[in-house]
C-alpha cells in the first residue's frame, strides 16, 4: 500500500470532481449499480470507487464537465 499526499489546490480540484459526478449520467449509473450490489468494483475492475472518487481503468474519472476537464488539464 502507498500513501498519497495531496496539496491544497489539488484538494479543491478533487472536491470539484466529486461534486460533478452527480451531473454525469455514466457515473450516476455506475455508482447506483455499485450501491445496489454492495461492491466497490464493477465490470472486472473497469469501474471502482476509492476514497470517494470514481476510478475508470485505474484512473480518476473526471465527469463530462468541459470547464472542470479544462481545469484538470
């Protein structure tokens, strides 16, 4: 296991990503399916919830919000 240290600007960005997921239909469906089945991984680890973030193929999934995606870049 490894430890991740996140600085303040990144914390704000992670919070924005968490909030934006409620507006992304793909993420809503995946999270609902995970809650319904009581798992933290779905579709052979394609989707996963870790530290309250949704991961797709092992990477933080940034919801379909153009402004947010530009901020991440």
